C-alpha cells in the first residue's frame, strides 16, 4: 500500500517545536523499503533530530547517490531541498552546492556500495577538504538492490544468505574518515535510537566534516546467522564508548559530575556537548587514540559505537578558501566584476 499518500491533515494536539513545526512536518513519503529495514529507523532518527533542534525543513539540503540508502531522503524532510545524484557522486555535488550557498544545512545520505566502492574517491576528498556536512552511510554490507552481493564493507569471513564466504578485506570507512581529516567521526546502530539521535544532533551542530557510519541490517539479504551486519550480531558485539547530551547556554547545570566521567565541548551553535565516558581510557579528542581504539576492538570482533573522534574547533572548506561570508548565489555583478583596477591589482599580486 506504499502508493497511498500520507494524509496532509495534522491533529491539533500534536506538539510543535520552537519554530512552529510538528514532528509530522519533518516526515516524507511512505517508505517503499522492506518492512523492518534498518534504513527506515535511520530516517526516523533524522526526523527526530531535526525536529528536536528546531530546524525549519526548508533550511536543509539533502543529497544522495544510488542504492537502497539513497532512496531514503524521499522518506524524511519532504519540505526540504533535495537532489539525487548519480552513483557515488553525492559528495562532489554537495560540495558545489555548499560553496554556492553556505546558509543551508547539508545532509548527505549514502550507502556502503555508494561510498565504499564507486564513490570511494568522492568520499575521501569530501572528508579531507573539510566540507561542512552531515555525511551518513547506511551500512548493511550488501548490495540490496541487486540481490545481496557482498559490498566493500563486508567483513572477511562473513557469510551471505546462500552460504558464500567473503574472502576480501573490508574497507573501514571509520578508519578512512579519521585518517583523511574528518573532524567528527561516529558509528552507531540503526536499532539503537537512543544513541543515534544525539549523534546526528551532534553532527548537525558541528562546524566541519561530520561522518556517521550506521550499521543498518538488511532484513532481506543480510540478517542471518554468519552475517556480521545482522541485528543479533551487532547487538551481541556492540561496544559503546560514550553517551552524548547537550546543554543550551541558558540551561542551569545543577550537578557537576565527577572529574574524568564527562568531557564538555563547546559547539559552533553556542551549545555545549557533554560526552559521558563509558570507556574511561578513551579520549575522543585524540585522533591517534581514536584510530587505535577502533582497531583494538575490531581485532576482538567488537563493533565500536558512539562518538569516536571530535575536534571541537573545526574549520570547514569556506574557511580554508577564505570565501566571502555572503552565499555565492547572492552575489551580483558589482561584487563579481569589481572593475579594471581591482583586476590589475590581483594580476600584479601574482607576478
């Protein structure tokens, strides 16, 4: 019955956020994904995060590539801007849009095939350039649209639904994001909304390139015994590093936690992120330590989740390029063509 449109009427008792929208206003069309697909849970988490942060839907630009994951932007934020790119090309299109209009919030949704195979180079350059975006990979380890072949993120030794064993090494997008310079790196599980929603909120508030790898089981082709992306396997091997809370500047702090239990980090929007450590030895502001903790737990067969790394005072591509504060799409002829004298001065500086 997915062809039936959602009703446009809202019940008058629905709670509205500070900008006047109900949670229903952040929804999209009825999902056509398989019942129980983890991707739908991620869509619900994005809806909850944007509603909780009082973000007007029209301030968001959502972009995607090709695949089951890249269909999901149709299922959330129906009143936002949207662009579905070619396979693996979402990061470069998003980069261009971001440079043209820096006033929008950019949300890139991709999959393990879209980002770790054909789009691997695009992913790498978006991370190293520090494009301000929320980059979410809905990672299920298979090509769901083409009937369940292993993707590049499938773990070596994992089994397909038909019993085939994967003999290739997995591409670890978390490790790559850390090496390439992403300033907010997290992993979560689509079945853990309590963890995923604040991670998405933190990525939205972040001032640089934010990457979230979300393990999202494919109920049709990768939710069986032998899979390392199934609901049962992830729940049994999930190792959470921390828990995130946010404090508005106007909020009163009534109790001060014991030293070492909580790290407080200022955010670009003026709020404070509080990281409650579940692993006392992990420092999420140390990039090298973050790489080590991911590798150490991976060697033990554990899936590290939570905020793995964050650089509190991150800069984005606009800061690196020293672009004008005004969005490029608002500049007119006088700003774009300042005259012969300005051109002569520029040419003289290059001699």
